C-alpha cells in the first residue's frame, strides 16, 4: 500500500463507545432535521449536527488545512463527502444568519472541489478517495456517486452566492462520472431496468440507499441549473429504480442500509442514525420528484421507529449481526458478501 494511502481505520479511527451507542441506542426519538426544497438553490435539504456524540459529525473539533478545508481527524486527509457536507452545512448557516465566517467556510469547501477535480480512467471531474475501503473491497482511488452528487449540490450553491460561472462549470464537470458505468470507470450501476448511483462505485455493488438519494439530488439540482438531456434521463431512470426497488430496503420492521448481505442471506438493518436519514431523505425526494410513494414509505418507516416491537426486532437483528460484522466479516465484499440484486437475477426474480 502506498504511503499516501492510509487504511480507512487510520483515516476515520473507530470509536467503540460511539459504535455501541449507534448499535444499541438508549434514546429512540432521534430524527434527522430536514428542509423541503425551495424554488432556488437555498439551504440544503438535510441538516447535519456539527458537534460530537453518536449522531454528530465532529466538525467543531476537526482539523482544517491552511485554506479552511476540513480534514479527517485521523491522519488529516481529504474526505470528499465530509468536505461537501461541511460546505453544505456552512452554506445553510450563512443563508440563515448571514454570518461571514460561515460564508468563508462554505466557499472554501467549494473552492477545494473546483481545484481538485481530477481525471480517472479518462473521465473528467472525479473526486477520488485517496485511501482504501476494505469493507467494500476497494483500493485507494475509488469513486463515489454520493461524493460527486454532493459536490454538485455544493458547487451549484456556490455559483449562486458568488455569482461565478466557474462553480457551475465545476458542477457540470463533477457530473461526468455519472455518464459512465462502474465497469467503465464511472459511478453508475446498470443492469436491465436498474440504474443505481453507487456510493461506493465497485462490483459487486452495494446499492447504499442514502448514497443513491444524495447523488440523485445532485443530478436534479444540476438539471435545474444547467439542463442537459442525458442528466435528465439518468435522474429519471434513477428515480424509477428507487421507486421500483425501495421495497427491498424494507425489513418489515425497519430499513436496510444497503442491498449487500451474506451468502446465507443475512442482512444488517440500518442503525438508528441512518434509519432517520432514510425517512428524511424520502420526504425530500417525494417533494423533489412529486411522487407521493416516497412520502408514504417514509410514514411507514417513521411508524417502525415509534414501535417498541420494531425496536426490539432491531436489537435482535443487531445481536445476530455481531458474528458476520466483527468475527467472520462475512458481510464484507471479499469475505463473502453479495449483491441482493445478483441473487434475485440468479433466481430470475424481477
């Protein structure tokens, strides 16, 4: 492994108390704040918690480089999604308060994306991760549709605030990986009618739910700011795939984080933090697309979160998942994990 490609565990060191609090919550009332879409590029739809604790992002004490760009707390490397989300959070704070420091922080993150768009496999506008992610079997240099989509959302807002076409040009460049399938170096999974925007662009694909929606929002916002037929078509196909496949993320008592599971068929349900993300994201997606099915699913998943019976089943699933997650690691790519869609295709289930 190159010296400039530290392992994920060094980039984001595991906090075992935090992991325990996420897996076995004492407070089940956690909800993710969200905003409904505005007519212009206003505050981002999801709000993050900048502080610490199991549900915080720990931005308040995170190191920053000389330009004010946030770094990971481990070995101080750049993490595209953290940069984009910190930028979107700072933009929302600027919109709501007019705070000059928030504006500087927001534009510093946007400027990083303008300066760091690279080329990978002949594809322009890539924000590659300079560290491996063993859980998904990817080496340093992997791409993420979520990172590309959130970068677009940040850059579109920077173009509005700063009045500079350079940001909109960078947002358009950031969409280029969406024009290629994973097999060709891009971030899109295609199989039959399925079109997934992959948070980890690798095969077998994991189809991470929150990553697909974050990426989709970026495409929808770019289409509004700089319409292009191929972006419109891709966003439509990705929306229809989400609608058609959303039931696969429903355990009947909770939501699943992804469509990755063990060969025996076991799947970990999402921790409460991500279940709350899913609910908020589905409500926003319903507003962005005009499709009430997403809002209805959010209602059902919200009801799960309030049910003591569902909570008990979540804890039972979590206990059952300790083996695959920590001991056999059979829920990891490279240790046996497989794509549920591949399993369905093998049994000719559409």
